[in-house]
């Protein structure tokens, strides 16, 4: 920016859109005439491209654009649902409905069956529970990780379909 530009010649783009290849001193003079700054836009070009503009406004616009871009690219969150091997039908349906909402919002869902104490002998019930959940949500989700045991938990991960 301004005196920090090290090139001998630059392609200067003025506020009205005119551009020319001139020595850097002349480009600085043109910027001062308009009470604006000379900002290096493309330093790798030959010759480097500089633009005459209000640097404060330019920086503000860049920050605003970056903020808008970050807001648009909403990151995917991992939502968790915990079941027990003997989860009742109503509770299962209630949690499955929540999982459906999470998936429709574009979030991943990690569903797990927690085995405590002697519950570990009911692994088959845990597997059935997760398979029922997968079957119930297959219209809005795909399987990222099929059901598997991790310590005293049986876990599966569901992700929303790509076309949604």
C-alpha cells in the first residue's frame, strides 16, 4: 500500500476505470490527487496491478464479504442421541423424530446405545435398536459408519443425503 510498493512500474487502475502502466511514483501522485490510497491488488502480475481507492472502505468491504461467506458456508455439526438397550417404543420414536429434524437441518447424527452394568448381555437388542433407527431414517440419511461396538457403546453415524 502506498510507499510500501517495491516495484518500479505498476499497472494502475484509477477510480474511473482507466488503467495504464506507469512508474510507481506517478501512480502515487495520481492517488494523492484523488485523496485516496494506492493498493497493490495483484503483486504477482507483471507488472504488479495497483488500484487507487479508499483503503479503509476497501478493508471494510473485504471483511463484510468474508463474514457473509462464513455465514453462508454453515458448518455441519454432529448431534448425538443416546439410547439404552431397553428403550421403550415412545422414547425411541421421539428420539428418531429429533434425529430426522437434525438431518433435515443438514447436521450429522451420532446415535449410540449405552450399555451399563449387566446391560452388556443385551448387545443384540442394541443392534436391533440402531438398525430400526437406520431403517426409519433411510429416506433422509445415509450411513457414514455402520453400527459397531466401542467400549460399552454401540455407535452408528448418519449423515444427510447430499442432494438435500
